[in-house]
C-alpha cells in the first residue's frame, strides 16, 4: 500500500511541494496551502485520490505497527514490566495516530475543496506532527524489541 501511494502521488512533487502530499500535510498556513494547491492545478484530482487511498492505508499501518509493538513488548518483558507495558501503550497509540490521520485527511480534503483559511491548515499540521511522532516512537520501539536479546550482552 505504501508503494501504491508513493507511485500514485508521484505527480504531486512540485517546487511548492517538494515532498508531495507530505508537504501539503505540513503546510501549516493558508498561504503555504494555497501555494501548494496552485502548483497542483493540473493534478488536484491526484491529491484527492491520494487522500482517499490513505483512509484504508491508515487502518493497515496503525494495526501493523500496533501488533509489532505488542510483539516487541513481549520480547522486552525480561527487561522489566514497565518497558513491556510501554509497548501496549504504544500499540494503542498507533490507533490514535490513525485517528489523527483521519482528521488530518478530512482537513486536507476541505482545503482542496476551497476551505483554505484557518483552522484547516493548522489542524492538518498539528495532527500530522503528533501522528508521525507516535508512529516514529512505535517504530523505534519495535526496532529495539528486535534487538533486545542482544542489547544486554
């Protein structure tokens, strides 16, 4: 699904949006959002499709990373109950990230429909920041869980 979104959103990379849809997620201001939308004049429908495809994707990534956090928590259980229970909290946090992604996508779709003013760019930016922070924490936790047996040696 990541590959599909990346390939499908390839035409969204412009000078105003060098990271494509990611640049749009982090526009943060009406002026920046407007610049990005204007740079997508011929491919605005691609941005809409990319956001619609992200709805099922957010279920997949949040569940996958969440399950991986539970697995990593089991692997780190010998290191202490606190570290293992942190994995459970991070697992639930991945669904929170998915929920924030839903709000972010809705705000971005509203912006694409012409509601460029406040609060939509700021809301999308805030949701994206917290979402990616939770995803990053979960991913690091899973990576550390993979190596937990070797860290004590």
